[in-house]
């Protein structure tokens, strides 16, 4: 439902009502198999309130996030379309937003995106015509019925806009200013990168308490010690503490190098760590929900949500 230029979605309604929300995500295929999207949605849709659709994470090409969000919508879940300014100029951003609204997509989350040097296409040129703050302002302009040049639109889109912040980023003062700018530009909710050490998140939120942010904290269930080390080495903004990696190592100790056997031993530990993290996160008043990123492991969402006491989800 849209009221004026304020868009009400399931996500926005739950946040407004003070519910502790749960979001998840679907990994889009590096190809054209739309069935992968619907299969993943079927595993998570009953255990979350909305589903993120990533936009070429780490600069690795995958199915268009706008098209992916459309398939999520068709599969019966509410999508959160991620839109990355790394790969689009202001013309393309406007075009994608027009298309997204026409396809029934109402939640849009803007990110600047990891530089392409972090992904497989290291020679790809990043666009960065505008940043995520400017993209939020542009989307808000479209929601008033006018494009970037002030020309009246043929149909006015309406979105529930969001963005991200990283509580581990230094210097903290600069990141606080950036968060304030995103809020002023139109962001109504914020998701974080995966949280493993909760005190930095709590400390950051205590410093922005005056902003009254709606924060959905990211949680990434760890499948193995190798996954944890990979994220520390190659995923910007992720910090997995050494003691968590040791717990995963200990679970695999003495086992033969059979991948399935190792995962059967380490994945339950990853779920326990995720549950402990969620419990600690829920003690922070400013956190309004969790974003469970089951990277290549959508099945974990149901178990985590049930065991965390977050099921059933409000309708």
C-alpha cells in the first residue's frame, strides 16, 4: 500500500509496529536458471519477513538483482532489492527503479558495493557515478514524481528505502557522519554486514542513539573453519574472531578429510555460534531485527529461526 509518497510494505509495517523482524537472502545464480531462486525462496519464506536479493556481491556477475527480486516476489516472498552504485550510473539507477516498481518491488536497499578487485572480474571498471547517499536522494526525488533533471515522470514509483553500515569501520566518527547522511537522504532502515563480535555494534549504536535508527543486524552462520578464514581474508568488513574459528577447528579435529563428514561436525557449531550471536544482539535496544545470511546454506534459516524463538513470524 502507498500513502502519498510513503510506501508501506510488510517490512516497514513490522518495524513501525515494533516487531523484531527477520530477513534472509537468496543467492542469485551465476547463470540464467531462475529455478534456483524459487527453490531457495521456498526454504526460507515461512521463516522470515522479507528476502534480500544481492546485487553482484564482491563484484562477481550473477543474475540481475531486479529480475531476481521479481522472481522472489513471484515465489511468494517480499523482496528487498539491493542496488549497487558500483555498476550503474545515475541513468541506469533511474531506469532500474522504474522497472522495479512496475514489477511490484517496494523495498530497495542501496549500497556502494565492494570494489571489483575483490571479485573474479578484477579488470572490470567500477562506475561509482554517484554514491549510495546520492542514490537514496535520487530515489526520493523519483518518489516525488520527478526525475534527476526535474522532469515530471509518467508514473510515480514509491519505495521503502534502506541502506547499510559497518560497525567495524574506522574511523568511527566518519562512519557516523556517513550514516547520518544516509538517514537524511531517505534511508528508513539499515542492515549491517555480518556481526560476529557484538560489542563494536553496541558501541556504534550507542553513539548514534539520537538518530533512532531501525537496524537489522547481519548474522552469517559459519559452515566450517575454512569459510571463516576465507571471509577474514577476502570479504571486506568481516571479522571472525579467532576463538570462533578454534571452536570450528576443534569440532573437526581427528576426522578424516572427507568434506561431508567434516561439515556434519562443524555446521552444528556454526549454528550454535549464530544462535549465541542473535541472543546477544537481541539485548541491544536499538537493534530491530536480524538478517540471517545462509551463504550457500538456506536450510539453516529454519533451524536458527525456530531455535531462537523467532517462529512463527507475524502475519
